[in-house]
């Protein structure tokens, strides 16, 4: 098979706290996506979703990208990058304008989105996404596509996501030092939602919980639109640390034990199951029961789920997600996580793997790759929107590098 041309290639780069994943997708003739390359490397230089060592992060990105290039047979020039961290801020906003000529035009849509995003942000925050939720024309609400409709007053309700300017710049530096261009930078839980949620779930009301190594990312959807996003700075690294401290074993061994033997619900682990735990220094390894391990792990998972529940309650959407909770991310894979989540949330819970793509489906059918696949699907959708002259301005969701410059100019003019 000949390598696809550059125009038909989309690359997702998930720079996580515990791993860096690079996924290469080729756009098919029917505008679908075929996964043709996958690379991953341990993440060094990231903490809680934020760069804390540029050189180490660059090396991790280079390893993942090189592996993806070898598998796909393509040279990677640009990437779509995910971003997470407790610096992420989000809020809902409303913009109102008068409809010119009493029929909604592209210009009206652009003006109302500009009005909705004209909010005061802290000086160290950069806007990432402006995500339309719905439009209201006069007194008619719940409109998804107002173009061409008649009316006098147009209102847009949007969800605005911003991130620390320094955090974005550090990611940009890491990508640029790898001789790569950055097509877009996307909120990680938004990207994950493209890979793991169905349209029915988004319409009915659902919460996706992406539990990674450094952060637990939340996104709530109702009536087909994103309503709330949040980041909780507790995730898989804390579980590893609990094991290391609880059993006095080095962190690298604690991570292996977590992956191979840990269970998030103690009642699912049998006391007669025994595991070997390496000790510190020259001490011989010890034997401990798997149930004892689960008793150390379970409280941390329960804390994560309780914090997610508290965030849902605070946001007002706890009772508006009848489709329940969708878990994804590497830390969600642990045995017992779904069962424990159901006990905490009293709602249906499922573990989600990426779908909606072809190609290396066996390899990427893993919650670890949800964000990477989602970055591809998100970029594919943005390409389709930009290619369509009638919808180009309707969803100004992600800013490219050129878009960043235009947006920064707009912010300087307005603030």
C-alpha cells in the first residue's frame, strides 16, 4: 500500500502525565478515518497535565512520533494536541444581537458568537474553545441551526473554555522543538467525547469521565451539546503513590503492581490470591494478598468518583444525565472500577473504548487511546466544517495557529 499524501493525513498527539501517544489517521474516500500508525512512549516531564520539564517532554514526544512514523510509513509534519490540567477554566455565556434584514445570515451568526465570547478572562488565560450549545430566535429556543430563519432577535448560548497562556506556550515549545507544527490544541475530555460517546447519549444527557495519570477530566452533555467541563487533579498517579507508600515499594514497581494485580473493589479480590511485592534496597520481596492491595486502592478510586459526583452536584447537572457515566482513560481500566462507580453514582456506568474509526482497531480498542483517537475525529469534523461554506463559521470550536493569532488580536482589541 502506498503511503497517503500529506493532505489526507491527520495526526493526534496526546501528551499525558504517564504516557505520550501519537496516532496517525488517513482520511478515506468516504470521509471516514483509518488508523494507520500508532506510537507511544513513557511520559517524562509532565505533572498533572502540565509541562514541568521541556527537554524530557520533547524526548518523549520524539519517541512516540518516530514510532508512529515507522508504523504508518508517513512523515509527520503537524499534529493536533490535547491539553488538560487544573489551569483549565470554563463557563457558559450568552450573546444577543438584532437580526439584520429579519433573516439570520452568516454575518448574524458571526456577530452573535462574538457577542457571546466577549467575556472578561484573567490576564494569564487564553481562550481555547467557543462551543455553541443552542440558539434562540425571539422566544423560540432549542434551535441548533438558525441560518435562514426569520426573526428580530438572535441569542446564542455557548460554552467557553480557556487555559493558562503559559501552559499552552510550553506545549507549543515542546511540539516546535520536535520540528512539528501544531494544527490545533484541544481540551482532552472534549476530544475523548468524540471517540467514546454516541449521539443518543449526548442527546439524552451523559457525563464522560476521563481518568488519566495526572488528572480526571469531566465533560457533561445534554440535548446534544456540551454543558459543563471540569478538571480534578487526582488520578492514576495518586493510586500508584498509595501502593508505593502502603507497601513500601519503589514507584516503578508500584505502577507494575497496579496494572497487573490491583482491583478497585475489595470484594472482587480473593484473599487467597497472593502477589510478590519488591522491597526497598536489598530486602527480599514480600508476599501480600491481592485483597489487601484492593483495600489500599479502593479508597482512592472512591475519592475520585466522589469528587466527580460533587462537581456534578455543584454544576447543577447531576440529575440531568439519565444516560449515566462513561468512564475512559487508562486508569479507568482497572477491574472493579465500573462496579465501584455504580455504587457511588447510583447511575448506569460503562467503560468506553474508542470507536468510529477503521484500520488498527484491535490496537486502539483501549481506553488509553480515547483522547488520541478523539483528537483525530475532532480534527476531521473541523475539516468538514471549514470545507463547507455554509457552516464554516457556525462552530468556531478550535483555533489553529493562525486562528490563535487572529483570536489574540481580537482579545487585545476588546479587552
